[in-house]
């Protein structure tokens, strides 16, 4: 299991030891925790060793106190690395990315369809999503792609097809289908100002803010097997005013809970709760 071991030294400096770690995850997580440590009183810390799981589905690291990106027994859920950056897929800076998405989303949509793009090999359900899209081309544009992953760490990979997160807003509706683990994309889509169709997922694939989202308040729910996706799409088209309010509420939620300030406050509170005397 990929993880980081964290030791808080006698002088309150912090030592990080990475075991594995995909692409830029280690660097981003260390940056995020360092920023959170700046917001707490290090002298109050009693628990001076813990681990941070780096996997898409979190699990405890041995008997250590473990922070991780998804909900699991024995894991303290924390924000994921993309709140800092994920340069390998074009997220060079989280703040700049969400600002660009929100700005683009403030403009009228251009294409009256539901949009999704992604690598179907990370979840079988994505193949079903693409199949549904192929049968409903007038309404859905679901694009399979693949990252070629031929660049050095910290550099954006080549790809077979690419649509930036900001350019997602050219479409009237968006869908989040998840992947092997949690969806790192969801937080970004909430800034889009577009109605989001959110496919149901199990608790072990939910990130820290997911339980605060409310169906028909922040998103349009879709069953885990996609069996009602077309039906929910037809409902949305028949309830334009309601759907506009859902998109507005999602954006308000993102601004209130997914800004850099909110994320660091959340993480620093978690550190206080679990590390203080």
C-alpha cells in the first residue's frame, strides 16, 4: 500500500518518509499537510507519528493512525492531493484551475448535451456509460480516452483525446461516473455552474465532502448501475428552473467548502482532533 509515514520531531519539525506513491501524489500531499500544520499549535501535539494512505481506496496502514482520501474503518478522511495539483493530467495549480472553471461556467453553455470524458479501463461501469452515450448521441457526448503516461513526473502526459475541465462548461449537463476509487474530478465539476448527474457510489469511494452533498439540492442522482440515467436526463429537461437552482447550489457549495481556505481549515481541524493532547 502506498503511503507516507509522518514523524513530528522533538523540535516540532516534520519528517515525511514516502513508501511508493503514484505520479505527484507525494509532493502534493506533503505540501498540503505542511500548510495545515502552519495553522495549528505544534506544541500541543501528543500523537507524533501517523501515516497518510495514498491509494484511491484508503485502508489503515498497520496499527498506525491513518489519514486517507476515502472513508474506511480506521481511517481519518482528509482532502486528496488534487487540492494542490495533479500536473500529469493538466491540473498545474488547484486554485487557478477552479477559478478558470468558474469563470468559464459563468458564460452560457454552447452544446445542448450531457458530457463526460474519461478512461473506461479504470471502471467497468464506464464502458456501460459509453454504450448508453452511443445509443443516445443526440443527447449525450461520452468520450473514451487514454493517458499515454509517457512523460516524467510533474509533466503533463500525452493523451488520445483531451478536454480541459474549464471546457467541460461548454456543455449544458455534466455527469460524474467515478472510477476505480473515489472521483478526484467531482470537486472540480461542482465549480462548473452546470447541473451534475452524480452516479451513486459506495462509502469506500466517497471523499471527505461527499456526505455533505444533497440529491436534488446539489446534484441529480443516478443509480449505481446507470439504469435511470436516461430517465433522470429527461426529468432534468422537463424541470429547467429546478435544474438551474441545483447548479447554482452546487457552485455555492463548492465556493463555501472547497476553496483553499476551507480545505486547509478542514484538514487542520482533523489534525487537532486526532493529534492534540
